[in-house]
C-alpha cells in the first residue's frame, strides 16, 4: 500500500528517510513523497531502522507529519510517543512531544492513577475527579521521559459540580498562597518538587455574574481583592463558571457548559474568554530548561460532595 505524503519536504535523503520510516504507521510500507514535480519512493522496513536512535525527541523530526513515533531520549532506550508536528494549538511550530493524555469521551478510557472515576446521570461518559469526602488535592504525575524542555502546552476540559469558589480560600488564607499548600478550586499543573513550580491553573468560579472572592478574578467588576500578578500564578491561568447569571447553584453537575473551553462566557464572565484566546489550550514558556516530570492536581476547598471540578479531557506537550 502506498501513502501520499505530498509536500512534506525533502531536505536531505537521510533525514527524509528518518522522518518517514521512524513512523510506526509506515513500517513495511511503500511511501510516495511528492514535491517540486518529483516523486520519491521509500520502502520502509518492517522493523524500526537502527538509525532512528538518533531521534532523541519530536524536535528531531523536522517537517514531518503528526503521529506516533519511537524516540530515544537517552540514545538507547526506545519510547513510543505521539508527536505534534504543526503546533497549531501551541506556538504554531512543530516538534511537540506528548507526555500526558486521557479522554474520557472515548470508549474504554480510564482515569490515570491518582484520580477517581466519577459517574453522573446527566452526562454520557465518566469523569475523573478527587476522592470522596476529600477537601484537598488528588494528583497524577506524567513523566517527561528525561527530555529537556522549556516550553509546555496543553488543554484541560472540566465541569462545575455544585458550589466552586475560584480563589476564595487563596484570598482568605495566607498559608494557601504557598504553592505546596492548597491553592484553587480547579486544576493545577506544576513541575518539579520542593517546591513545585507553577505552569498553569484551570479555575472554576461560583457563577458567571459574581464579583466577590468566589468569582473569577477576570470577571468584569471583580472586587475580591486578590491581585494574582503579585502571586506565583500571575496571568498563567484560565477561569470560568458553569452556572449562569442569577441561577440557583445546586448540588448538580453543570454538564451543558463545560469549563475552560472559551464558550458560553456570558455576563461579567465574557472578559475571561477573550477573542484571541486559544482556550482550552494554554502555552507557557518557562524561565529555564528542565527535565522535571509534570504533575496534574485536582483541588477542592471543601469536601468532594459539595464542590469540585471533575475533568474529562487532558492533553499535555513539552518541547
């Protein structure tokens, strides 16, 4: 079977061979490369070429197609990864290595270790959340596979359950402003340990029309008194509510208005979803390079029975 890889670039025969034959989907296949009026035909072996060991990360697969590849972060040990080679949701450039992923809308999907599967009657798939009656954080860690990176990109989609209070506890408890302690009602993405280092936060607000400490700080007229620019969070967060203005917030899952997707941002919340935002995707350039693993924490300021933000989609890339 032949695969048409039109206009994928032909910068050097050896590099072209690696780009084509280090892709799992091309093993044992004849691949046609079309460009500049010339057809090139590459017959890939049935097993990965030994030369693929020179591919340390997805960045080494310049101008190739998005898909599953084997990389060798230490030059010896093979690791199968998914490479995003266009970066449309990130920086607009390729070379992104996916290090974390789950999508509970897919059949047979399960929550990663550390998170608990939640089932609700008003949504057709399970979600991942915190342990019952826990008023702290549940976490799971994704390995960087030893890759050096200073850019992080990803997406999270979650839902509001009952009363979630954004940065309310953060604003009222000076100890919660320390990253090692509780921070927000929502999702915290960090790297490293002792102390953790903030990457991005996905925060849930009480209701779209609120302006107090329970509201998203990005809401128009916010009066909660919290200046995030003076904290380690800065502008590296998204905040949204699933409850409509003046709606009575009850013990339900607000399934019709997912959090952090940039949609249905009504009333005072409209400023939390600017037109130039890539929500639910975030992009962060770190100050220094690191090989740290990345931690995903789902936090709640009260017991899981009264407020939390279970999630169904998570995707994380590094470069």
